C-alpha cells in the first residue's frame, strides 16, 4: 500500500514539474516562494551562472533579529541557483541576508556543464566554501554565519569547520538529507573499497571526484568523523527523510550527538510527506524545520502537507 502511494506521488510530481509552478502569494515587497526543488532551474536557464533574486546582495546589512548571514551549500550536481529556488526567496522574505555559491564545478567547462557543481574533490570544495564564508563575513561585518546545506552540502562545510579554520565562523548548521556518513546505495560501500584497493584515487575519477568520496569508508568522510562529527561551538540540526534513495539507509545522516545536536525525520508526525533526497529541499514542512533551527527564539508551527517526491511540492 505504501509503495503504491509513493508511486502515485512520484507520477504526480513529475507531471507537476512539467507544468507552470504555483508560487505562494507575495506582498509587493516580498519575493514569491515556490515550494518546489526545481524552482531555481528557470533562473539558471535565463541567467546562466547568475544569482537567484534575493541572494548575494553584497550591500545587505544583517538585522538585529537575524545577525548571522545564511550561506546555502548545494549538493552533488547542484548549483547556487538550481538547488535553492525555494530557500533564497523564503529566507530573504524572513529578513536574512542570503548567500549562495557554486563550488566543485568542472573547471573550464562551457555552460551548461559549468552550472553543475559539487563534482570536484570535497576538500577542494571546502576550501572554495571557506573563501566564500570569508567574503560574506567581510561584506556584512558579521563574526559568524549560519549554514544550510543539502546532501554533499552537509559534508563540505563540516570539512571546512574541522580542518580549514571554520570552527569559529559557523553558528548554526542545518543539514537537509545529511550525508555525514556517506551512502551504501547501489553497493557503493562494497564497490568503492575494492576500487581504492586497486590504487584508484578520487582525483583520478573522471568528471565526478566527489562521487568517489561518498561511500562510508572514503577518506574525507573518515576525516569528518574523526574525533566526533560535531564541534561544541556549533548548533547542529539534521533533517532527514525515510524515503531517501541516495543516503541509504537514511539514518546514516543522523549521527547522535549532545545537547547541541537535533535530529529530525520529516515523516515523524506527518506520514503524507513523501519527499526523498531531492524533494526534501522543496518541502514546506522541511523548510519550517529549517526556519525554526535558524531562529529558535521565535518558533512557528510546522505544517504537514501531502508533499511529492522529486519536487517536494504539495499535491
């Protein structure tokens, strides 16, 4: 019965993605918010390599309520536009200074290949991310930033925090479909150790070096895990979905922690949210968990929608 419901939801999601996406009503001074993981793709097509409206305003001054700028870290194959069509307008409307970058893109590639980020080695992407954090802090004068990451974008900032001087630069760290411990999908946890035993290194993998670093035994993930996943100076929120088809099993993304760590599963208390690895970044329910994690002093009720996989859109 559950599999039938998921299949129906998937069909609805794919069909919906081919239609005009419906945005939430907006006041004249706000940006329209579309709860759909695919919402940023049209902007990439019309403004290749650009920034989504509401992001990367280098004249933005953080408010007293939201003193930390928010930096968005995309997943494998994502970019600052394609990954964050929901979150940029949502956070901008909430009064945050919002920033996003594309890291790990294939160097020298023409568009549209250049718009595919998260392909390079994650340690190198972490260095790109760290340089961007420094730029945001200089522009805004903020001593710390908050981070919202998706998939690989939950590992890259962690490496930056532990090994590239970022432990005192991050305040709140929110992860969607977290990949802290990689994935065993498709036998990845069996195949990659064999590949490594043959002497193949991540930098020798064509096109997607990061793909070779997402099995649980990869060196970069062992480094992130060394001494514990979490730093005591950072507040962590991990938001996972039971239907994650890439982080398998899904609880690999939920390492237990201390009082500065909160683990959330979107289906707990809401069985009709069918979002999976991609759709969780378009889910209205997941977005409200993110808002509460970023601003715990002003919590709001978290909705329960019938949310489709792939897009996260209500249906």
